[in-house]
């Protein structure tokens, strides 16, 4: 009996509360149709190892669950879900500027701990998201143009493999596993029970300026953005947030500057404002420490709503991508939906020694957000039509927020050679397929 061998809990499909417990593991208000038969609430890494050994011995597939934030609810769709929600240890080594974090530590908790010591990490844009799946998928975080995608600040991982062994992987030991842990996302070949992170000095003068435009100005906004961002330093994060409105979509051009001093921030904002099209409204520049950034993003993605989400990377002209997405937003069935389109020509080079291999000068994320189940089909159809429409301009998608429910996805989440290397590694480390493979890719769909 598994329950006798672990410190945590086991909930079987026969337990009266099984359905509610399985659904509660998923952040999205829209719950997946398939539920894991066994829910294992791990209390420690040893429990994870026991659960994986039990699953392997009984021919069960496994999915780890960090915070259940992947919008498609994939965390609970294997035979057994191992809930890592209780693994939330956080230790800082201030002298070495490193941290050991367990999977359930959230962005908000990490930000608060680091802020006290003047330290930073490329944390994700919403406070509730845990390190668990955020780091595995790559981590498109705050100030990613300067600090890089978060997985490149991971120095090592502690991992339970398909045979139940707990190993450490870094550039020096188990380097193949470390390669996969940086970007494989839900197709990773083990359960990460802790991350070792490299920290950096915090930006001391973070500030944001928001300019609001009607959809009719989209071409002018895009041309201005291309022009000023061509010379912008990496510490500028430039995002157009597009939302539906009764008189047509509204574009909020948001420039967040992670500067070292107020004078530097001021100079950068002045340069960014050069020749900016006349806006309906300008807010800022205003100081936005990380806590303020989280306060600003949280209301856009309320918990409990129903979500369908997909992402894109593109090398096309900003005006083409933003124009297309703004048109799509005019047709969104729900007024709560939104798109984020990030222009990042100022990004530092992305290392190539990791599974994370789809990225670009433009990042886009489309969020269908609505309330009632009766509107599921309309909103999902809108999202998929919008993504299919923009796909010819795109090179790939970001796995962390990709619509993995689609067997016919047009956009890959890994470069083909990285997908092949991951598959080869899987045949060695998980030959019996204990960890459920969940990512359809164009190549797979064609097989
Ligand atoms: C409100 C919100 C805001 C977001 N903002 C951002 C953002 O700014 N930047 C960004 O990059 N992403 C963002 N995301 C996406 C988020 O990073 C991913 O959904 C990520 O998977 C969340 O981690 P999780 O542990 O909750 O994943 P879960 O849904 O729990 O797990 C998804 C899958 O990841 C794998 N997995 C998770 N943890 C582990 C582990 N410890 N070991 C092995 N496999 C594991 C499993 O295969 C699992 O099925 C956001 C999501 C939400 C809901």
C-alpha cells in the first residue's frame, strides 16, 4: 500500500471527495474532462520517489503538479498526479547570491524574500504562479530582455527519475537531464523536487509608463514602438496589452524600465517617449517595485474564470502581429479577454545549450477569459481561429501558456532537433513511459 510508505496523503477515485480534490488542483475555472485516478499529496522528495516507484510497478502514468497553473489542466491527466503543493522550502544564501527553492514557492513569496535583501530573479508576471512548472517551461519573466529567460538562471535541479532515483543535475553532473530541465516543460522526464537558482542585484529604480490608444492608431503605435525599441537598452520591457471595449479594442503600450538609478530611468523614459503618438491617456512614469507590478497584473487574470490561452513567438514586423491581434480582439466573444504582445529586439542572446529553443523578438499571448460553461465553445473557437490566423507570421509557441489540448497545433514549442534529443533521452530514462507525454507537435500530428 502506497499510503503506508509515505508521509503525505493518497486520495483514490473511490474517495467521496476525489472529484472536487482533483478539480481544485487546477487553477483554471475550466476543469479538464479527464481526472487522475490517484492523487498523491507528497510531503517530501522521498514521498515523490515512493509514488513514482509505485506507479512504475503498477503500470500507471504519472504527472507532477506544481500549482496547476498550466491553463489546459494537464497536471491531473495522467493515472496518478503527484501534488507538490506542500514542497515549499525556500533557502537563500546571501553571500553566494543563490537560492534553493522547492516547487511550490510562488513568484510573490520569492519576490518578497528577495526584495528584503536587494536581490532579484527573473520571476513570472503573476504572483500566484509557482516555480515548479514556470522554471521547467523556460520562464518568461520580468525584465527577461536583460535577465534572460528564467531557466537560464537555474544552476541545478534535484530530480526524481522514472525508476525512483533522486539525482542532482547540473552542467557538471547528469548534464542531459539538466539540459532537459531548462525548457522541456510538461514533457520533462522526471519530477523536480528543488531548484538551485542564481540571483542577481535588484534594479533599484523600476518604473512604468502606460500610454493608451484606440485600435485605429495601431499602425502608428507599432511604428513608434519599432523605432524607439531599436535603440532601447535591455532593461526595458515593452508590452502592448490589447483589450476589447465597446467602441473597439484599446491598446495600452506599457514600458517598464528596470533601471539602476532614478536618473537612468528618467532618461530612458524620455527617450522612449520620443515621437510617441498622441495618446488618449498617459499614466506615469511611476515607481513600480515588484510588489506594485504584481498588484497591477493580478486583476487582469482573476482566479475562478474560465480560460483558453495560447502563445506565439514571431520575427515578423511588430505592426503585422499587433495589427492582426488587435483585429482578433475586436471579435472576442468575451469583454474580459486580452492579448499581450511584447516587443523585445533589445533582448540579450539566448543560450543554445538547453531544451528551451523557441523564442523571438516578439512574444504574444492570447487569453480568452469568460465566466459560464455555456460560452466554452465560442471562446475556445475564437482563440483557435485567432492563433491559426496569426500562425503564418510566427516561428513557435511558448509551452508554459500554450494550448496543449490541440492535437492539430500549428506552432511547435521546441525546435525539431531539441524535440528529437528529448525523445532520445526519454527512451533511455523513461523507456516504459511512466511520465505521460503531453505535448502534441506538428511533427507528431503528422505521424
Ligand atoms: C495567472 C498566470 C500567470 C502566468 N504568468 C506567466 C508568466 O509571466 N511567465 C511564464 O513563463 N508563465 C506564466 N504562466 C504560465 C506558467 O508558468 C505555467 O502554466 C506553469 O506550468 C505553471 O507552473 P505549475 O507548477 O503551476 O504547472 P502545473 O499546471 O502544476 O503543471 C503543468 C505540467 O508541468 C509539469 N511540471 C510542473 N511542475 C513540475 C515539477 N516540479 N517536476 C516535473 N514536472 C513538473 C508537469 O508535466 C505538469 O503536468 C502563468 C500562468 C498563470 C495561470
